[in-house]
C-alpha cells in the first residue's frame, strides 16, 4: 500500500478553498445585481402607479359633470363626484405631505388633507381643465415628471 504525501492533501485543500472563494464572490455579485434590478423596478413602478391610478379613477367617474379640477388643502386636486343613496360624495385625489392621497367624503364637508388614504409616494400633482380636456402633471417620489391629457367623454 502506498502512503500519500502531504503535497496531494495540500493541493486538494487549496483547490477546495479556491472553489469556496469563487462561490462566495459569485453569490455576492449576484446579490448586488439583484439589489440594483429591484431598485430599478421599484422606481419604474413608483413612476407609473400614481398617474395610472389617477387615470383609471377618472375613466371610472367620467360621466356628466363627475370629474373636475380644483384645490384641496392649498394644493391642486381632482374631484370625482358620485351620487349614493340620494347624497353627493366627492372622491378627492391630491398630493399632500409626500404622498398621493385619496379622500372620500360628503360633498361640501370640511376635511383636512391629512385625512386622506395614502396611495403611493409622490411629490406633486398639477391638475387643470379646459374645454373637456384634463391636463395632469405628476411628479413621483424620485423627482421624475410625467404628463398626460385626458379627454373627458362627458365634455365637462
């Protein structure tokens, strides 16, 4: 029977260490790539979700006189009005304290801007209307601006 020399064992140990180090570096690199991709996806979602949410709400309420631009708490707001059980209610969309918010309240009631439900993070929403065209400019939490014009079928 042959006896093994220490050189073979040391070579095997070095090879295992190199393999382990390579594996750890690969995992660390993959984790870094994953974090960057995740951040990019979150930024894309943050940019699209706010204005997409607002546009979907507008289309849902686009009936005669149900959509109008105004102000709420000193900021531009979008008012979506509906009749429920003989009472008139407003759904108000606005940006306050770094968030796109939505507030459902009886028309004409006194509510504070901080009472609205948080939809997503945002910096600003600018709303204007003329001749049945609603112009929206949305500034997301990363400072990117997105603009859209929505023609109201109701013509209001």
